[in-house]
C-alpha cells in the first residue's frame, strides 16, 4: 500500500502542491527520500525517526521509501517533516489514508515530537486554498499568520502526538478563529511624527504632498538639519494598511530569513545601509529570497545619503520603481516579487556637506561637488518626483512651542486621507496614485485650467524643463490640488510644484 499526504512547496512568491508518497517493503530497515529534496529534507530522516519514537508511536522496521512528487520541482525547507512522518504512520497502519485525505500538512519536527514554526506559512495556506483544500494543519505559532487567508479551517498543532489523537478523533483540535482585535506587534519602531520636528515648514509640507500622492522624494541639505528624522516621519503620515496590503506584506516577510509568525500590520520602513550587498537589496540567493525593495513593499524604502550607495544598487532600483515588482533570475528558476514602495532619499549637497550653508564654509572643489552630485544618475533622478532643500533651523526656533505643530499634524493626516480618497475615486483603484501615473494618464486626468497651462509652459521654457520634469510638475501639482480639494489644477498649485524641482 502507498500512503499519500499533501503539502505545499513555496516557490518564491508562489508555490505548488506536493504529494508526499510513502511505500514500505519487507527488507532491511531503512528510510530513503527521493524527489529533488535538498539537505534539510535529507536530514528530515533523523528528525522524523526520533519524533515518532519519542511520541510513543511505532517507527516501522521496514524499508521505507518517500517520494516527493512532482519530482522535477526543487524542494527546500524543514516543513516536509510533518507530512513525511504522517505518511510513515499511514503506511504502517497507525493512521488510515481516509483520516488524512482532503487536508494539507506542514511543520518542522523537533526530536521530541513537538512542532517548530516554519517559513512561508501564509504562502502554504494561500496555495492550499487556491488548490481547493479546506483544512490545513500548521505549527501552533504559524496559525495567526496563515489565518489572514480566509475560508479555511486552520489547525494549530503543537506536537505529532496531539495531531495523531485529533486524527483518531480522540482529542479534537479546534480550528483557529481570527479575532478582529488580534494585531501582532510587528515593526514597532515608533517613528517620529511631524510634531517632533521643529521648524522645517517647507520640508514638512513636501512630506505631506509626497505621502498624499505617493511621490518619491529626495531631501537634500547640510548635515544635522534633520533630514533623516523628516524621512522617518513620512511613514507615520501614510494611511493604515488595507487588508490585502497586510496580506501581501506579511507574505513577503514570512519568506525572509527570520522565522516567526508575525503579521505585518504597519507600513514597513526599510533602511538598508549603504554597504549592503546588491543581493540583499534586490533579492536573490540560491533559493531566491526577497530583498529590501520587496520587504519595503507597501511602505517606504529609505536610502540615507544616497550618493554613498554603489552605482549598481542605485541602478537596480530603476526596474522596481517603474514596474512595482522585481524579477530575479537564477539557475534554478525565475521568481517575481512585488516591490511597490515609496523611495525616500537624503543627500548632502557635497562631499563635506556644507556647500551652500550659511554658517560653515564648504571645503570641496567645484569638480568634487559636481562628481558627487553626478553619482545620482539622470534616470534615477527622473524617478524622484520631488527634491526638497532642507536648511538649518535657527537655534531660537528649536525650543519653540509645539501647539501650532500639534494642530497641523491632525490636519495633515486628515488632508492626506482626503487626497487619497479623491485619487481612489478618480482612478477607480486604491493601487494607483498621482505619483505612479504614466504620461498618457497624466494627460487624461490632469485637468489643467487654461491659465495653469500657459503658466506651466512659460515656466518650462524659462527653467528649460525636460519633458520628464514637465510631467512630474503636473503630477505633483495634481496632488497639491487634491490636498486643496480642487478638481482643476490652478496656477498656484503649479507654482508650488515648481518649487520641488532642482
Ligand atoms: Zn563641501
């Protein structure tokens, strides 16, 4: 008799159903696993053997062959332990095939038979659901994450013995039920709010516009002007994650290197260091993992001192900024991860940082300054809608009262939410923002008045704006008009948008 247990192989952002087949013959006792498994799966033999023996169940004294089908798919991870153990219990008659049919199993076994948390639980749940399975058995600590997938009975299992008793209907496990209040505490970084920043009214205004229209933004200024703090405050201005955004962000994070059952309930803020490797930024590895551009999906990718990043890293951002996803090709396959993030960068105006400062003198030569600023290539700068100069805050302002800012912050969130609602209605989708419009969309939706059009044309000629910059000004002006709850773009909106060009 051959036993069959269903599990899922996560492949990048997707996955496939895997059948764990098991056959036992009367021969010298041994356990063999075939079907393109990697080292973790080969080591499952020892874990499964110990786990079964330590759970007061019988490990059959026969020649056992496990086949992971389809055989051509590479398989990775320790979550095959549980289905392998169940297949062995089934082939030896301790469980019946009928007790295992219609369900999907995944879990890593400890030697004492307990279950350890696994990676990609949410992928496994999604693939199982899409393939028509209604029952899923996972390690206890993975159920809340997998519970983001609706319409399934998800059972949290703590040990193989507990699952055995459940399948034998001796001690039933109650399926997991998500409570509406349940909100895991992932990403508790508490970023500064606009109230924490003194002065910098123009920069704060720019952040509100960037957050409302999903505009990529670069903050330029001398050291110590609070650029980093401003950038960090931006993530607090963005609206809460919608349920489907929560699901996609959690899914990506569950594929990362850290195994835990957390749910991403706040917008991610990723700030990779400038010495980070290209693979850690874009994703990759032997089994391609998501990189920072994907971990920042639905949130903010923050690059502090952008010119310090290597050319290859900066150039690698162009594809995800354009397509909102990243393709990773490796010898053993091709993976696509979502990468829809807002890019927020900071830079000094020159290598020493004081070019244009009123107090300290710049020590750089003009050649050095030009070379430094050129590190951000034209195509990358083209993807930054707004460039804002952040200047020093006079010392007397630093201790100024906060009452004004307090009230400003409340209106800031309200304003942003209002502008986002207007955009959602205009574009009929919550994924489209002014900042992500293509040129034909801009022509369709801009609604410039006659005066605005002629004002923009005059300005474009006088400032010799490129075509790209021209459209960018319209995009930013569209957001400013939305913040004003104004259906047409007026000359004053164009005027403000022009300030955010270099
Ligand atoms: Zn300098």
